[in-house]
């Protein structure tokens, strides 16, 4: 045994190394010698630099101190081979430095034998390849990232060799062209091109390699691709050239630009549309200015039309009040009251016209589809309009030409509204002569179920320049402030729109200023299969049509107790007066809260509740819902100034049984009440 400087004992046998100390110290590799048990015998400068143990520290140290746990098994195998006298060819291994850093090495070993051929020590030669491994790892990571980018790219990527043979494609190519990678590998890339490019591709590639002149490579351009199914699509193509070893490769980047080109086309179309819209907008602005001017004229006209009867109503109301105090004659008072009534009815007509137009424009107009007696409807119209014609000294007749069905199916109310409006206009604009209505079945084409009415007058006529405007809302043939004839300018507009809704139209057949005008109403009707035909040529008279019994006003006594829920004092007095005239016992509550208290808390019993729907404190909708939820099951009849179709539905949904529109008509009020009194209430004539 011999001693190292610190006194530790080491084997002293001659190790028979053919390697000198100078070689051990001057090599950059790690060279160290261990005995078969693993103790370090020699430690060169390379080991000192890398493992950070001095020679003094390393001699006698167990070499396992620089071997990580993960590689102890490998070390034991090396020792076994060395003891058996075998060397170890280069293998990868890992070592750990004094500071704990891992180092990658490539090692070889050689056993050193004694004179008996027995190994007494083992030489380890290690080359540190840590930096090389890091570079390789980074390269692998970069390659993996690049492969991932290629695989995930939305653009197609294809690599070909100098002969145009496809070497690789990414998934986007498969999606774009419909081929699988396996179908494309080894094929000429020209298969992805339509003719004539397919036939020219290989020649182009060869010329580029020969001359260096590029059409696409390094330039990029728009080309056409062809899918597996034969369909073609536009592609943006960019090609780069690169080398791998001695081989020249080309990589193409393809992007489907179908959507972009479509967007560009849409932009061009949009630009063109915007240009047209600009012209349309300018026209619309002009139309809007005209509409604004028209509505301004309408408002001025409406103001005149409303203020005129209001002046008469208020003025004659004062006359009545003063006349009563001064003892005026019954005739004077009656005339004044008739004037108030007449102007009130005119105001109501204006309001109804506006409501009708609003309902039509909002498509909320309620229509009936019922069977009714056509001759009777004509007689009703004749009776209503005869009074107006007589007042102006005009001749007025209703004619029937040819056979007509006695019973038809349509909306009688709206038909009468159109005809009364047309006849009323004719009477209004005729000072001398006649107005007549001619009814016939249409003879135009196959219009076998179209009724035609001509309203013919000998009035002032319409100027040709105004014929196209008379059916527009708020328009009249005479818009001047000096016009003789009143009106809102809504009647003809409503007539035409109602006629269209009924499947027909209203048009001007002829009009000559100073001679007269003929308006024509056409409307589709349905006839029962066994409809009786009515045939009469000439003016219609009541006796020829067998009109049947006439409807008499309801003036019966009703023995019932009614709760009137109304906040307006004037309406309270009016409705109480009307109901007490027919024997009804009336109690009044000024709002819904008071009504609910009387019925639900005080237990008062009423046969019918007349419920105003708009009141302070608690409105009629809330009061009705509260009464119904508390079990009140007597009839509740809504009263409201709202006259749109949706308002009726709103009242019924709240729990009302029926609906009355203000201003209340006396006969309507009586009929509704008679309809809803309970059986125990006696109704006597």
C-alpha cells in the first residue's frame, strides 16, 4: 500500500498503465482510473475543470459520487464487463458535478490487467457533450415547433423536389384539395392544377432551374387550383426555394381566396348598391320633404276642420244656456241643440277616419266574413244618403243592372263604409244635378265573383293633374285656403285601402271639371252554392226587395242595479241620466279602488259593472283583475276612449266580458246592458 498526501491508503500494485501522466494531464477529455470497487485512483485536469473536485479531493473518493442515481445501474454493468476483462465501447451517460449540475458524456472504458491477466483497475475516458446535446435538443424543439406550425397552419403547405414530385403536405392541403397525404405522396404537383397549367408546369420548373427566371418562385401570384372532385377555386400561391444537402426543394404556400374574392365582389356590388341607394336616398329625402309638407298642410287643414265644429258646439252651447235663462222658444233651443249634435257627429267622423287609417297602416283592422243580404244593404245605404241628397236638392238613385246574388259573403260594415264615403263625397262636390250608384257583376275576364259599383255624379270634377293624388292620405284636389268644401283628405285613402283589403280596388273611371266624376269600387265576394239571384234593372225601391222587419231602437226598461266606475263628472252625469231613463238603479264610484272596496269589503251587490279603463288611483284594468281574482263573477263591461283592435283584446284579457267605445252611443249602451243582465233581473217593455 502507498499513501496519498492526506494519508489515505490506496492500492500500491503496479497498474501497468501505458499512459503517462503527461498524457493524462494534457488531454481535454475526462480521464480517471478506478479500482474494481469504485475508488478513484487517478484524476486528470479535465475532471477537475468539469466536476469541480481537486485531485486531492478526488483520490480515494467513490466514483459513484459523480454518477446520478438514474445511471448507477449502467455503471454496475460497466464494472461487471471490466472485471470480466472486456472494454466498453462509446456509450452515452450522465455525470453530476460537485455543484449538482448534470453533464452529458460519451464514455469508453478499458480494464488494466496484472501479470496474471486479472483486472486490477479500470480507465474511464469521457468526452463532455453537454453543449452538443443542448444544441441538438433545441434543434429538435425548433423542428417540433416548426412541424406543429406546419400541421396547424390554415394555409396549405406542399414541398416538392426539382422534378415536381410531392414530398410532403400539411393537413390544410388535404382540406383544400380533398386528397389524403397518402394519395398525394410521390405524385406530380401538377395534378393540383387545371389545364393548361398542368401540362406546362414541368417545363416551367425545368426552365427555372436552367435560367433562374421565375414567374412564381419568390414572387407570388393568383392561380387556380383543382380539387379531387374536379371543382376549381382561386388560390394565392407563394413558392420558396431551399436546399437540403445537395438536393434542391421547393415549398409552396397556398391560400384559398374564394371568400376574399366573394367579399370583394360583394363590396363592388355594395358600392354599386350604395350609389343607387344614394340616388334613392336623395329621392326619399325629396319624398320626405313632400310628405312633411303634406302633413303640415294636413295639420293646418285638420286644425281648421276641428276648430270649425268646435266653434259651433261651444257657441251654440252658450246660446242654449243663455236661451234657457232668457226663456227662448222651444224651436230656437231645438235648432241650437241640433247644431251641437251635428257638429259633434262631424268631429267623431274625423276621429274615426284617423283611427281607421291608423288601424289599416298598423295591420290591426278587424274584418268580418259573414253572409248578408245584398239588396237590403243597398237599401240601407240609399236610406242613409237620401237625406243628404234631398238637403241639397239633388236627384239620388241606386241602380241594379243584370242578375245579382241576393246573399253574399264579405264584410258588410266595411263595404257600407266605402260606398257611403264615395256617395258622400259625390253629394258634397255636386251642387246641381244628380248622384247615382250602379251595381253589377263584373264582366271583365273571369271575374264571376266580383261586384262592381259605379258612383256617378254631375259635380265639379277633378283636374287631370290631381287625379293621381286624391287617394293619398291628407291630400285633396283643392288644397287652397279658399276651398269651399271641407274634409280631412282621408276618406278616399281609407276607401282605397279598405277595398284592397277586401280583394278589390277603388279607381277613378272618368272625371271632367265642370261635368262630373265616376268612381268605381270592385270587390271580391263569395256566394253560397245555392244563392238566390236577384234581378232588377232600374232604380231600387224598398218594396221590390222584401227588406223584412226593420230594427227598432232599444228603449226597454231594465230592472237592474249597476255600478258605474267613472272618474269624469260629466260622463257620470250623462251615463246616469241615460240609464235611469230605462229604469236602471245606478251607483257611482270615482275610481277602481273605491269600486273594489264597495264590492269586496262592503259586500255591495251589483248586476253589472260599467268600468272605465283609465282612472286615477286605480285604473280599470287593475280593478278588474283584482275583482276576478277575488271571485267576483258578475259581468264587467269595459268603457274606453281607446278604439284600436288591440285595446278590446287588452280589456277582455284583464277579465272584462264586453267592451264599449267612447263616446258612448245610447242604443249601444242599452243593448250591452240588456245582453249582460243576469236572469234574475227582469227586463220589461
